[in-house]
């Protein structure tokens, strides 16, 4: 019985250990990808969260237990009010045992600012599936969120002026408009146009024009508050939306302010610009963005009509009631004229109706009517002008004398330039009468008999759209009346003439529309036929119920030989006995009229796009039109081509490169190109400019490659080029020229950018059997070139020697890992001797790698690699623990322990947590801080100087001494010496290498000593090996010496015997 109970207890213990192991695995998986984050563990039953790694702010202590986690954190008040619900959802996920979750929320930090934190957790369950713990991490994602916000903000701005772009301006304004609930408010809507802007571009160039737009944008932006919306909506047009204006008068003052600000900008000729401004008011004039825009645009155009340089507010009355040249409203005149049809001259109307209704040629009939009307009323000219595609065209023209000089181009130019005025004439009027041409008309029609001309004009309308005008013109005899008499009287057109011409014009308009429609239909049929023939489209129509073919296109038989009207589509097209399981018709939803899909035919080895459309005909069953398009070539082109640059895709490049490498008669090399810091170009100039640079770069490369050479874009600015190469010399020369000419080319187009080419090269050899390995070597060479960059284009060749060094480095890295595991790194100490007492006054802890066979690896062999891959941190931690343990033992033995210096690498100083970590480690061994000297090299100050000084200052404030090693070896710190938080300067041993010391070295050493002493630093001279050197540095008042003359580095046990 006892054995059975023992076995049950043992099994239970095994299960508990297995669960603990599973939990440890979860923790390790989270820890494995965590660097700078907070790790935590949440007990679901007790609602307690244990924070096990420092993050910042409220979580500044390791192993912080937070009982009743949800309520406690909410009680602290550190969660952003908008994210409280997110925090509660995060807590619910933990309490409810959600397997995996992630939440982003904002929490306040110590400096009273909000930080974005990402909580990621995984739930652990017991053997019965009950959730018991949650293990997770907290990461600071503020930078990620800010970058996302910056991208979204840039997407909403105009790239030139940095104002809101057209789309974002509209969205912002519509937000205001959508909030309107009938309250008594007014919003001002202003359209602004820079007068004669085209002349600025034409006279001084587009750079000057762009500069003018930027100046104006800055002016107008500075004139309004952050609540106002300012945007550039295209070219030289701007929009300002001012919410909550107090009155209509204030709205006018705002418009005047806009014009005044514009007048402060000077052009190259020292003249100021002028502006035209149109204003509409919400909700008085309109209540939607489009309507407000249309109203303000009409007001703006009215300013342009009146000579520019001014402001106009939209007025419905002013807009809809246009006056003719006599000052009479056309609507009133129409009301009088069309009270009855008695004024219509019946004979002329009957002739016109008979002519056009019985004619085979409508165009000829219309001309005959125009001629008859002209002769009947003794007119000078009758013309029909139609307007399409922003251009006016004289489509019909009759003149009194056939040989009269009638310049069509002048008439067309006049109507093209003034069509907006013409549209306004007929906005509500049914005709337009002019007894005298205005100065604008005279200018446009110069060269004709214009002083004594009067005309009446009628619109050609399709619904509300003005398609053209019919104009009847009179040219009065010079002996009849003076111009003043003609202009003063009511008009030279009688009501009867106006009524008759109106009826005839309507008739002509109606037939013209029919003629145009007939022509459009004929053209559509013609062009559709051409399109079908040129594309050789394969399509057919089937019945929805029976699947029988009702119509087959002429080219369908080429693809499907058995296809014919009356057959079942699945039999004739797919050679099946029943409807296809993947029939495209099945993709049509109940409310959809069209559907398209892609199908692959094994029979033809072809990809097709098959589109299906519903065909509805009266009194017929539902039918479907199916169109088959061969897209095989298109898909191949898409798969094989980079869409941005037109170079090969990677897959296509890979396949083509393998083919070429199989030809042993040719020699090839791989070039891996990139642009130094290309991401900066995207950040500073935008992705659109970045893409343009990439396309120019690709085109430049393509231009210098032969047909036998290949190029593809991997990603971003990275290109792989496979070139033919005779030898290494020619390869270097060609690569240099490619880099140099490309840089010059790009800088010519974009002078503001400093672009440098980076290239990795690899010569393909007969031993190379893997293309992937070849490309990998070229890429490694490119990365090496990046490391070697020195302010100019850089390239690097991957050689056998570099490959050997790379393999040695990989093996050395593995050996370092093994050495850390097996304790091969030992701590040696080299004593420092006081030059006053000639006794040991300190020591420097040094790491030595002693292999199991007793051989020693020099520090210069492994330290640079350890710093490169970050393993120096683990090595340093090993040294710190071994040294501190030994110092503790010496103190316990009653020894007088001198100050021992330890090396701290730059990687440590980049970690914000290092000072606190280092202090806690020293304190864990109970060592006085004054016994530890933290030694940094001069090179740590070559970058991020302020950060380095701040970190070292924190360590010094904790009571540790600070020394600078290798002073004077390369990175000049003289300009910041007075600001450095130092206690000791160590003069590098290189200055003492020449024996005897030459005058140059003596001068340098003396200068360093004088400078150091003036700053009250102690001095340690390294590399002292001769009595002469000892005497010299003693005379120079140096404090300590370190070198083989006194002691070599020795094991800690031997050093312990000396103190």
C-alpha cells in the first residue's frame, strides 16, 4: 500500500514538473525575441501580476508584484482615458484564459507624457485544460505608432506646398458639413485663383512658379487659425474654409484679407501678384461640398470676367438672371413674345418643316433652311457652332455672298475662349439678342465688319446641357442709322422675327440631335466592329435554362472548333456531357449583372479570363454573354517583370541566369547595387520621388547593359545585375564607371540629393554550382561595401581570401560561444605603479582566452568580433562576476585592495539600464564603489556624444571612478574635454613605442600632460617598458605607469600575493 501511494505521489510530482517545464518553455519563447521590453506573469486565480523585467516609469523595479492588477492600475490613473476600455479588454482576455492576445494602449510615463505600449500574452493551462497563468511581454511601440501617424499625415498633404491636398481638404470640410443639425451658424467657403499664373511659368520658368505657390501657401496658411481649413486643390487654385463666421460682412473681410496677403508677394520683376476670390456661404448658398464649390466657382469666374484682381460673393439672383445688351431680361421678353404663335411667319416655318422632314440628307436640308432664312431676312450670316471636348467647331455656315471672307478659325477661337459666357447666357434665357458687340467680342473678331453688326442667338440643348448655338447675324447699311441710334433703340429684331427664328432653331436643334445620335451609333458600331476584329474576341450567348448557344462570334470557332448555335455550351466548349462544375455563371450573385474569373485550360495550356454578363431582352428568357480572353502572355509578363521599373522579376531573373551560366563559353559576374541611405530619400522627399529615382536608376543601368546581360530589382533600391566579364580589372573599371556616371546623372536631375552607389561584386567561377550561393556572395560583398563607405561611391569584391576570412570568423564565433559555456575566459590583472612611491597603486582587469590545450587567443583576435556581434556583453559580465567575487574574498581576508579598473564597451553605454544594472551587480558583492574604476575608450565618443556623456555621468554619480583609455589614438575629443565626466586619462602606449623617445613624441606627450593636469585629471601612462621612459614620465609629473617594465598581466591569484 505504501508503495502504491509512493508511486502516485511520484507520478503527480512528474506531472507538476512537466507543467513547470511547459511554462518555462513559454517564458523562454517570449524571452527569446525580447530585448528592451518588460516581461510579466499573471496569476488568474489571485489576479496578481508579477513584473519581472524593468521597462520604465511605474514599472521601474524588477520583480514588482501588483495585486488586484486591474483595479490597482486603474487606480493609479496612468491609462489614457481613450484606452481604458482597451485595458479592460486586455484584463478580460487574461481572466478569461484567451490562448493568445495582443493589445496596444497608451500609458503615462514619469515625465507626464503618454507612451504607446503593446501587451502580448500567452495563456498556460493545467492538465484539465483550466487556465491558470498568463505569461507575456510589454514593448514600447511609441516610435512605430508615430511613424505610422507621420505616413498618414504626409499622404494628406500636397507634396509642393505642404497644405492639405484636394482629397483631404474635401474630407475635412465634409466633416464640418455633416455635423450640421440646423443650428444658426455660417461657414465661409473661398476659392482662390492666382491671376495670370501661366505667364509666370512661361516667363520665369516652373521653378519660379513653384516658388510662388509655396510663398503664397505660407502666406495664406499664416493668415488663418488651426481651426480653419486651407488646401491646394490643383495648379494655382486654393481653397479656404472658415467655420463659424459671425456675419456676411465678416466673410467679406476675410476675402479682403486673402487678397491683401497675396499682394505682399513679389515676382521677379518686383511686381506683386493679384488674386481672384469667389465666396459661397453655408448653409445660405448650399449645404453640400459640391454645391458650395460650384457656387464659389461661379462667383470666382465672375471676378475673372470683370478683369480679375477682386472678390465676388455668390448671389443666386445675379447668377440666374442674365441681361442682354439692351438691359432687358430675356425671360421677360420671352414671356411677351411666346404668348401666342401669331407672330411666327407661317410660310418660312412651313418651308423649313417640309424641307427637313422629307430630306434624305439632314445636313444638306439644314443648310438649305439656313440659306432660305438668310435670304428671307436679308441676313449677313447664319452659323451653327457646336462645342465638344472643350473646343468649339463651326459645323454649318451660310453667308450672304459665297466669296465673302468668313474666317471659321476666328469664330471657333472666339467661342472656345468665351464658352463659359455663352453658357451663362442660356442658363435660364431661351435666346440672346445683341445690338452692339462689346469690346471683348470686337477683339476676338477683329478683321471683320463688326461695328454695325447685330445678332440673335439660340441654344442647342440636350436636356440641360448646352451643346451649341445657332446665330443669325445682320449687317446694317452704313447710310441707315448711326451706331448710337442703333444702340439706343429697343432693337433691330422684331418679335415676329425672334419668334419665327426660335421655332426654326428648335426644329434644327431637334434634327441635329437625332443626326448626331445616329452618327454616334454608326460610329459605335463601326469602332466596335474594328475592336472585335483587331482583338479577335471570342464570345457567345447562351440561354439561362437550356444552356443552348444563341449566338457565336466569328472568332469563337478558332478556339472551339465544335461550337455552333443550337448546341449545348458545355458540350461544344468544354467537351462535357453535363453543365460544368466551375461554370462562371455560378459566380453571378442574385443582384449582380457581371462577373469575371480566371480559368486554366490543360487542353490549350492557356490561362483565360472569362467574363459573364446578363443579357435581358423583352419577352425572352434570361441569357448570358460569355467572353473568353487569353491572358497567358499578360500573366507571364506580370510574373516576369517588376511593375515599377520594367526590369526582370526575381523569379524570371533566376531562371534566365541559370540558362546563361550553363553556357561555359562566357564568363559572368554578379553585381549587387544599392543607394546609400535610400530610406532617407523616401522620408525627406516622399515615396513618389523615391519611386522616380528607382525608375531612373533602373533605366540608367538598362542603357549600359548588352542583350546578353540581365538585371532585376530585388526590393526597394536593391538591384542585381549579371554582366559579362573578361577579367577582374575590366570588371572594376566598368563598375566604377557605372557608379560614377549614375551618381552624376541622378544628381543632375535631383541636385538636392547626395546619392552614392554601393555595389558588391562576385566573379562567377567554374566551381560555383549554386546560383543562390552566387547571389548570396554578391550580397555579402554589398554589405561589406556599406561598412566601408567613406563618403563616396564604394564597391567591394567577394574574393577567396574574403571567403576564408568569413569562414574563420564564423568558426571563431562558434568557439567564443563554446568558450563562454566552458569557462575558458580568465581574468588577468596588470598592476599600475605609483610614480611617487613606486608601489602598486591599482590594477587593470583584462580578459584572457585560455583554451583547454593551454594556448592563448590574443584579445585583438576575438574582441573586435565580440563587439561586432554583441557577445562582448556576455564576456564582460563573466569578467565582472569573476573579478568582483575575487575582490570580495580579498577584502574578507583583510587585504588592502587597490582600485581595479574594468573595461566597459560602447554597447553597454547604449543600454539605458546599464548604470542601474552595474551598480546592483557591484552592490550584490558588497564592494565599495570607490574601489571600481570604469574604463572607456576614446572611440566611444565618435557618435551620439551627448548620450555617451549622460550615461558616463550617471555611473560617476554612483561613486565609481571614470578613466579614458587609449587617449590620442584616433577620435579627437579635445573639443569636448572640459565637458567629459572623467577622473583619469590613460595615455596610449603607442606614444612610447620608439626607444629612445623622439622629439615629436615628447612634444605630443608633454602637451597631453599639460592639458590633462589643467583639467585636474590623473594620468596613467601605458606601455612603459624602459627606465628611460620611467624617468621621462616622472619628470613630466605623470601619476601612474603601467607596462612590462614593472609588471606583465598576471592571474588574479598572483596579483593577490602582491597586495
